[in-house]
C-alpha cells in the first residue's frame, strides 16, 4: 500500500516518561505506516528544558 503524502510540516512534541513511549507507539504504528509526513521534532522533556533554559518551549 502506498503512503498518503502530507503537505507541509507537522510539529512533533515529545514529553516525559510514559508520554514518550505512548507517542512512539502511535507514531510508528498509526502514523508513519500510512503517511509520508515531514515531522519537525521538539523535545519538551524536563532534561532538555533544563539544558536549553526553557528556550525549547519558546522555539
């Protein structure tokens, strides 16, 4: 089966703990199998927010 091409970018926001695991499953099993999509990734986990002094939440 061919994938559906998505126009434009979709923003992917990653969080902490179980949200990472749940999102990875949803993305792999329900999105990337069927859609050809350009994802723009942002890590909103606590460690990355601390490392970027919360700049990642502004970007």
